[in-house]
C-alpha cells in the first residue's frame, strides 16, 4: 500500500517504525524528520562540547536508519534509540579523554571556556519579539547551562527522564544501574537545579 506525505505525518512512531522496517523510504524520511530535533536537543544537554553535537546527531540518525531492521519490538523504539544516543555519547567522551588538551595561543582562555561550556548563553537576541519569547529563550539557555554543570551521572538520568520521557526501568537498563539509583540521581539532580534556578523561576 502506498501513502502520500500527509498520511505519513499523521502516523504515530510505531507505524513509521514498522513501515521503515519494510524499507518504506518515505516512512524512514518522516522518522528522521521527527527525531532529529529530539536527538540534537538530547546531545546538546548532555555534551559539554557543542561542536560535537552536530556530528553526534548525524551519527545517531545514521545508526537509527541502518539499524531499524534489528529492532524486534517497535513499541520499544524510544528506549532503543536512546541506547544508541548514550552509546555514542559515552564513546565520544572516551575519545575526548584520549586526546591531549590543545590550547590555542591566539585565544583568551576565558573565551575558550565560554565557547565550550557556555556559547553565547547570556547574550540576548535583539531580534527576539515579543518580550515573552526573549525571556523564554534566556530561561531555556539558563536551564541548559545548569544541566550541563551537573555531574555526568545526574545529567544523564535527568535528561533521559525529563527530556526523553523514559521510565525509571528504561533508564536503569540504559545506564546499567538499578531503579533505586536512578530515582536517587534524578531527585538529587532536580534539587540542584531548583537551587541554582530559584532566582530565575
């Protein structure tokens, strides 16, 4: 059966996954369109090096499209995709750890630090209208900054829970921990974020 583009847009994720596994390229295209922003957002909250986020997003999408046939249960797509994301994230961290730190003599150390951990986070967008949108964008940037400042295991747990909407069981499986540990990490992460953001929220 052939579908037109509007029909693909109305399908839920499970339907798209099933059709993608049947080599329906329009379904794969729709799946990529839906997930790319979500994947990018996840990496941008997890990773301290913003330059790596674009490459990791493309790599995750490639793994998703190539490996979709290996997914046995389409209902577990979200958890399966997050396993891909976390695998790429940790793999990239290991690569970074193996590389020697290189500091350019042409840049200030402060500028370099801001580029990595805090890219233009406090520069307001003068074109932003109305004012409510400006404030919302600034708050989003502030939240992202504080989430990136969390210890890695807290950051991973709360991103998977709050951004990806995974269950505690799914997070425990992905992070190779138990549910109690996941709940504790998320609770402590929330408390830290509330404390850091209490002057802004």
